C-alpha cells in the first residue's frame, strides 16, 4: 500500500540520512541508520557482497570507501509503501564515484525495508543492484 505523505517523507528522510553519511564517510551516523540486529541484511552489487549484521555491514562500507576517492548515491525515481511500522522503498538512480583517477556513474536499482522503532525509521534490509549490461532490452535473460 502506498505510504501516506507523512510516512513517505519520514522514510525518504531516513534513507537520505544514510546516503548523506555514506557520501561524507561518517561511519557512526551511517551505522545509526541501520537496525542493530544480527539479522539486518545488505546486498551489494559485487558477487561477494552479502552482508549480515552490523559488523559485516560496517566492513563492507569501509571496503567501499577504501576503493573510491569519492562515492555517493543519487536517486531519480522513488516508490515508497508502508503498512503499520514497516515500510519498503524501491528506487532507481546511480552510484557516482571517483576511483583510480576515473569518474563513473553506475546505474543502480535499490530497495530498502525499514522498521519504525521508538519513532525512528531504521533500515533492516537493503539491496543494491545494477542492470545487466549485456542483456538486450526486451530479453529476460
């Protein structure tokens, strides 16, 4: 069910807080956007990027930062839905980065599941992917 404007605004603000902390490399602020649960999950775009629990998520973020001079996420479309204290968002956008002296904009598809706890929306699951570059439009595989 589509989130009402108030909930959508809160969820979008929570995701923006995470992306701002990621861009500015504020680890404590970034980790504060995720639930502290041992089963919080982040899927990344790399073959080995399945991170479960805060320690693994922190390790992934630190790896990302070590491999890029700058990196940020931008979103071009957003769909936010909610039911009770759970919300989910699907977004299209890009990872904009500079690494090894090269600038890149990598198309991204991102989804989040958030849970509202004590008045604060926390990410409990996120999935980052990129469209399959070799797959022709109109093809399923």
